[in-house]
């Protein structure tokens, strides 16, 4: 009798060993991508990024349903026929987190067009695949648990206008724009890129939304400025309202950021991260920014199910 061949070793990367793939938990080594997968060639997929945090009750996935609802909205725009409901996708995330048991983690749900032809209308011929993968993630910019402040540069790459690709959709192909901007920023020694929109105003970072505070008033922009209105952005706006922080949502220019008392960026990976410099201009409050600090504290409590929003924002896994 022929002996069973051993499985190839797991790659030496910090990705958890088990995936949820098309309806079931599978080993990482068993997930295969066809070389003619449509999304591999054209970026025809949609995704989400969310996190699970330690709490007294176990791991808590932050704003799970909101992320899964956005995943399905994004899929609908690209005519990706995802064969799962919001509830089933939420269950898939929880199952993946529980199966891997790696503690606090970053969660990546992804839906994409598979192999079935290379025309530019994949909904007519390519199947849809859905996956959930997780990996450890500490401080996004620091690589650890400490809270850094970051340096930004204005990119020479313009943010893609919504008339070309819809900014409210979190699609894989859209992020080629961000890859160009972030790669440029890092090559210049900066932590993150600021991207202007078609109006010449600030849109967002390569993967995060931008806020600033002036004389105690919090400012940010909205989807009319070609941003992806992030779920972390929405969380911060809700927290600011609860804390009694006056907020203004309106377009703003680079000059507004350079003249601000505080600047910070938000995102699932970035969380609430203060900015200390933009292209050589130092932000006055830097690491001691009072509005930023209040929102960071409230955000930390919210993601760990310690705030009043826990019942509607946190899912114990």
C-alpha cells in the first residue's frame, strides 16, 4: 500500500493556520488559488479588515455586523454573487477566530471572482469564492503595543475619483492607488501618505481617514471628497458626540491640516493614531494632543467592550 504523502510545511509567516473557505474551516496549506483566478489578474474582489480584542469575557470582534454589511454592499456593486447572508458571514468570522486561538488578531474577509474566463464581465462566467483569514496584529505603525505618532507626506498620486471607481466600495483593485501612494511615502522615509482628490483638497490617507482639531473643534470630511467612509471614522464621530466634542464634517485643504492644533488618522489597523509632522511642518500638540487623547481613550474602551456602546458594537468570539 502506498504511503500517504506528508503535507508541505506551513510558510513561515504570521498568518493563522486555519481559514474559513467557501463554507468550511480548512488548513492553510489546502487553500489553492488557480493561476487564472480573475481577481489575481484584475483585482476583482472585495474585502474587509476588522479586529478582535481581549476583554474580560474573551475575544471581542469589533463592529462585526457593520463590516459584513459593507462587504455585501461592496460585492453587490461588482455583481459578486456572495452565497451567504450577513448572519452567516458573522458566524464565519467568529468560527475562524475561535478555531485559530491566537488571541488578539486582525481579520480579513475576502470575496472574489475565481477562475472561469478572463473577460472583463466576470459575473457572467466566474464563480465567487469567500474566505476569512486571521493574523496577529499589534500596533500597525509601531509593530508593537505602544502608541506612536506618525509622519505624513502629501503624495504626488491623486486619489482615484469616485466617477472612476466608487470610493465607498472597499474593493481589492481600488488599492493599487493606495499601493502607489504608500510606496512613495515609505521611499521618502515617511509613515503614511496623504492623498489629494480631484478638487486639490485632502481626501484621505493610503488606508485611513484624516481628522484634525482646531481650537477644540474636530474636523473631518465625507464621501463627497472621494473617501472611503471608514467604520473607525464613524466610530470616532459617534464617540466625539458622546464626549461632547464639537464636530464639523466638511471639505478641507492641506493648509487646514498645516494650521491645525492636532491631526490624527483612523482605520481598523491604524486605530486612532496621532500625527506629529506633515512634510516637515510640525503639528503643535504632537503626542500631547488633548482631543486626540480623549478619543483614543474612548476608542480603546469601546473596542474592549468597556464603553456604553458594547452591546451593539462588540461580538464575543
